C-alpha cells in the first residue's frame, strides 16, 4: 500500500479543530489528557469547559436579537455542566423531576426552567409547580387534568407534533405517529381542551421536528414552519402568544464526511425569521426559545479508556479496553444508529503516530454489542495505551446502561484554565 493509500481516521483532524495538540499530546482545558487520567484513572469522561462556553457563545451570537437559549439538560445532566451554561446566560429545558432537581442544584432560577416530556407523572408536576417553574409544555389531555387537579396557577405551552414536511434531522421527532405532543392537524380540536382551565395560563407553543440537524437550510425551514404555526394558533386563540419554543435539534459532526452546522447561514436567515414574526401582530412580541443540548455539550467532551489487551481472531485485530458501551452506549451504535458508524477516535498520548492499522475496539462486557468501533484506523497499540472518543460531552454516561455487569461507573471531570475537578450527580 502506497503512503497516500493508507487508511485515514477522521478523529485527529476533528481534534485539531476543537482542542490543542502539543507534540504527541491532546490538550484540553490547558492540560494534557494523559496527565489528567494519570490522576483520575480510566475509564473517564473529560469535559473542556472553555469548549462548551465557546459553543454557547457562538450560537448566542448567531441567534442574537431573535432567540434565547435554554440548555437541554438531558444531553448532560451534571449540575456542574448546567451551572456552566447558566453562567453563560442559558435557561434550562428539563424532561423529568430528576433533571429539575439537577437544574435547581446548579443554581438555575425556577422561572428560567421549562418542563417538556410525554409522560410527566402527577408527583413530578406537583413538585415543579410547588417549587416554581417557568412553563410546562403540555403533551396530552391527561396532563391538562393532572395540572388542574394540583390547583395552582402555572404558565404552559402546548407541544405540537408537526406535519411531515416540517420534520428534519437524523432522528425524526415529528411528522409521523409519535408519543410527543399533539398532532398539528388536530390543533383546532386541542385548543378547546383548555377552555375551562382555571389554573393553566396557555401562553405558547412548542414545536420539535427532529434532532441531529446539520443542514442550516433544513433547520431554518423547520423554524419558519414553526413560526407560521404559532401565528395560526394565536389567531385561533384570538390573543397574542408569549412563547414560541422552536425546539432543539442542532447537530454536531460525528462520522466521517459530516460537516458542522453552518452558524453563519443560520445567522443570515435571522432577519427573515424576525420579519415573518413581525408580519403577524399576535406573535410579533413573543419570546422565542431554542433548546439545544448536544450542540452545546457534545464537542467539549471526550471519553478516555485504556487498552487492556490486543489480540487477533481469524484475521481481525481486537483492541480490548477498560471502557465500553456501559459508559458510552451511543459510541457503540446501540443508541439509535441503524447503520453503525464509528465515532471519531484518537490516541491522546500518541497524536503524531501513524494511523495505519485497522482494528475493532471492544470493551470488557460479555456481549458482542460492546463494540466501540468497527474496522477503525488506529496506530499500532499495546496494553496501557490510551484511546479517546471525541464528541462525547452529550448522551454519554447518563444515556448508558452503567449497571450492566456491575463494572464501576466512569469518572467525570471538568477541566478549565489548567485545572480540573471531579464532578458528579
């Protein structure tokens, strides 16, 4: 094989855009990864606070004068991460009372928290209403009755499942039969359900068509549809809306060939979106919300594991690590992937090494599902070397079956300005 024909990995190139590379070392938050894990041990998630702040500020700049950002806590519910985004000016979008408690623990003002989700229990609704909540986003008729039974005033939006033309992203959240929200075509039948509400102040609408959107035109088209739908709802109600929640869904590149969401293109579309709102007096002054999660937290996190052994079986090289799908289910492809593709992977203490070998990376669990990468291009590895999976700040530890085989939980550390601290729930 000629040098130019060697297998290539998309991990090193992506790492160079998100972190610092100092000779052989991947550096996050001012510290070499190998120096951090020498103290924390492996497996571990390392979160670069400055990278997360940068993601927030870039998005806030793109949306300036149009929408406020509410961090979607489900992406990474660690209070330290929620607090970081609170410091930057974000509100919080939660989907459970556990996330509500994490947001409150992080110092998030209750009035800057919104509560969505298709299966809110009566006890959850009771706790957030008594504790204080900005809005509850209602997704079923039963939810209306539960809130009314609590007997305390609360602001609410209704979540709408948009028509197929408005859906976008790698995982479609709307446009089909779904447990999320009320179908758009049923809007005129849904609004009368609130007619006799004594405690629900219906102030807005929440539309979420899809997640992991990398195409700016698709994202803007989805937002344009949502604004038009909000105007239609306001006309049906005969009064202004206070809130338009455009949902999240902003994506990040995970796989070879993917490119980042073009924030410049999103920013360029903002004047037209604002004009569309101004054309409808009943929504002209509405508070617009965007609720990203992975876009803010994902690129700033890496998952680091140590090589336990390297072995060959019937022509395939297997790199066995001390980490696996019990910590990072998404990287294994078992969290929504139909065609399993590799996350970007680097060797954080061998950044200048030749990525000329092909191997499959597996974890320590007794199942073939515990595969972190298939036929990945890597340096020549041995026991004791480190591997790092990029784009791991969102949907990592909290979205994984940590109890499987009773292995210890992965450690988690927040790194900033040359120092790190262990963080937890």
